[in-house]
């Protein structure tokens, strides 16, 4: 096996090669969107998040998470049972690879399980991951809905679920099922704009609105990178429509 290549049980036909691309993709492991780093089979157009590839090949069979100290999460290639399941981090359905706690019934997408607990943005802005946040989300205006990222000053809060919805709403037509289940890219843009990113729910006084939106825009950019499975991804231009003029 060459450096940067991976043999994976979910795609035994070919080796997967590590690559970085700013073209969005749909992970064939967890079935969620991604961007940036991935393991890819260029022959079959098969993609895996780094986290999904690592989850299935991890030497440790059990994942522990500080938000659920009593839980033991086991990797499963598909959700257990016949009932619909959802990720306890982002609230989205579990349709593929998952970490599942057999005793509690909690589920985590591999990328959600790997979300950094601290994001450091430019200008010294820091965002901290919380299981429950008391402050309203800057986008939806609600409080406890999913895991959230909150700034150190506690003024800006963003649900992981809201960021995920923004991505899915913008990219749901990006791929469609072609012959033989092959995915077909529907857009020529390298980085599609995020539909609905301009929607925000804040109560800043008039003189502070612009600064509020600028800080929140920066926060959204870094949360998007983390949710997509690549916290180091540079997603230029994605957030331009978010900043109020």
C-alpha cells in the first residue's frame, strides 16, 4: 500500500487515496456532506470523510466522549434496528456510519463525534463547544436544540444543527442518483454559497449590528469547517452573504 492510500472494508474494490479539494462531496460512509480532506476512489467516485475512514479502522473499538461520560460508543457501519435514528450532536438522521451507545441509545455521526471542543478563529476569536447552551442561537433564535458553539464572550451562539441545515439546504441538489448509483456534480462552482446564511436573530442595538454580524460571520465560517469534517479547511467566500452591509 502506497503512502496516502487506504484499504477500506466499505470499498474493497479499490484503494482510497487521501486528497484535499474545495469541491463539496457526499460521504459514502455517513451519508453527510463534506468538503476539504477526504479519502477518495476516483474510479468509482467513492468518498469518505477522514473521520469516517478512521472510525472504521480505529484500533480502539470504543469511543468515549466528555459530553456523555457514562457512554461507550461502538462504531457501526449502519444504524442499529429498524426505527429511524438521529445524531445527538446535530439532530440529523443517521443513515450510515455511526457511533452508537448500546446502553443509552445515543448516536453520533463520526464527524460530530470528532468536533473540536475549541475553535480558534482569526483575531483571537474563540468558540467553545457546548452540549447545551443557555443563549439563543444567532441564526434561529432558539436555545437548546443541539450541540452549540459559543464565543468566549458568550454573546454569539450557533447550533451545530443550524449550520448543518444551512449546508444541506444549499447543497441538496448538488448530487443526484445517476445510472448505477453514480453521483453527478450539479454545479460548476468550487464553493457554493450558503443559502440562508444572511438570516440572523440578534437583539443588538443599531450601532452594534454591523460588528455583531461580522463576528457572527467569522464564527459561522469556522463552525462550517468543523461540521464538514475539516476544521482547517479554508472556505473562502462562503460567508460573504452573511455579513450585513
